C-alpha cells in the first residue's frame, strides 16, 4: 500500500474542502429512517412503546397509579460493514496526465477523474442503506443472495418483527379493473389498525402498485363520484391523496428508488428497493433509524491512506505499484432498525386474502 498517486492534487485541505462543499441529494430513506450514531456494533432498541398514554384521575392523599411495561420489547442485533471500492487503472491515470498537459483541459473531465470515484463510493454506500431500509419496510425482512449482494449471503431472512400482514380482497393487477377494490383494502387496513389503537398516517407503495390503484374503477368513482364512469383520465397522485385525506384516510408516498447492482462477475443489473406489490401503512413518517458507528479504519487509519468522512461514510484513497493503480473506497458500519414494528401494517396487493410471505 502506497500514498495516493493523486496525493499532490488531493491534499488534505483540498479533499476536505471538496467533501465539505459537496452537497449530494438527501438519501430517500432518511425521511422514514434518519441516521443515528451508536457507540457499538451491537445495538438494542425498544419496540412497541405506547403511543398516547393516559394519566388517571385520583383522590387526594392516594398513591400514584403505576403503569406496566408489558407491551415493551427489546430488539437486538449486529451492525454489519458496508464497503465498496473503485479502481483507477494505469490507462485511466494516463488519461489524467494527458488532460493535465493540455493547454485548455476539459475541467469537467479532470474533475470526474479526480473526484468521480469519491462520489461513486459515497453514493454506493448510501444507496445500499436506502435499499436495505425500503426492503425492511416493504417486506418486514431482508434477504441477501447472489442476485442482490456480492458480499455476505444469508441462509435465513433477517426479520424486523412486522407481524401485521394481510392480502388484498381482490388482487390489484386483475385483468378486470372494475373488480379491484384498492380503496376498500386501504380502508380495511386502517380500520384494523385503529382497532388495535394505531392511527395510520402514511401509506407507502411503488409506482406500479399506484398505477393499478389509480386505474381501478373503484378509485375513479372514489375521486369523481357518479361521473367516474364517464371520465377518460385517471386520477393522479395529488387527486387521490386529496380525496383520501378528505375521507379521513392517510395520503400515499411513492417509493421509486432503482439502483445498479454489480455482482461478483461484474455483471450489472437494476435493483429495485421496494418489493413490488407490497403496501406499507405507517403510524408516522419516522418509524426507525439507520444506525451507524465508527469503523476500525477510521479509528486506526493507515499512514499511507488519505481519508475524509462524509456524513458517516469513510472515504479512503491509496495506490499500489506493479501495475500502478489508484484505489478509492467507501465504508460504513450501518444497518436499518425498525422501532415501531408492531404499529406497521403490510398489505400484499398481488395476493388475495393472505400475505403469502415469500
């Protein structure tokens, strides 16, 4: 391991300045699982906390009524390492030198060569956390296999203890859209949640599920009344949300994150973060957190490595010889944790009556 070949360009102040000034878009998962630092790789969170407790009316000169914690449970787990590395080959370095020798070099091309791998590695870590978070919310479990992860493969699902799962009254992708009942299904899940003391405040689904919902005759009639059968344009998200809220039902957020996954053979495929057909009903936007803690490399940095921290993602740069190669890596110890699992309700819109866990 040697110092970064770009060390003279990426001096600590320059690299730190780029990291500080660079303001990437906020991770989509942050709205539902904000990032939370923890001191150790093993975590413990309390699940099932009371929503709106009530104090009691008592007589004077009497003791305080003591409440139980029987509905509280602790969820424990381990935070894994998330890592990615990008290589700049000898050919890439030659291209950089040629750019530098030009009288009027393409500044954007130079910036892409110098800083592009930094952006790539940070984005890859954040995108993986978004994928993990939305998998957990949409399915209640995370499965790691060769089709979605080039590192650790799990033999069993990682569960998040979301037990409130059901199926649709009629599958939403039925050929005859006059028979589907998405509004009825939404109302039923919200009523079931209310019976357990949970008020649903937000519904999450994919654009595909929303397309089935908006084209259903029930949805058209729900938004346009008796004139629905004569309407030639389906209601959009704003119209449906307006009518849901007016009916005392929660609005819909669409989750549409798609990422590019590169497997061990370096084949690249699209990976959708939200499990298709699944509808999540949340008691509030923030239902958990992406937990993270410091990496060993951050605490014990190798002398030859140039490092900077962006959010909680550690960016490192170094080089190797024979052949000459420049490396950039991104790493974080992080994983999603759902705190309000017992207050989340899941609906499988592509299976009738029951969840049919995959």
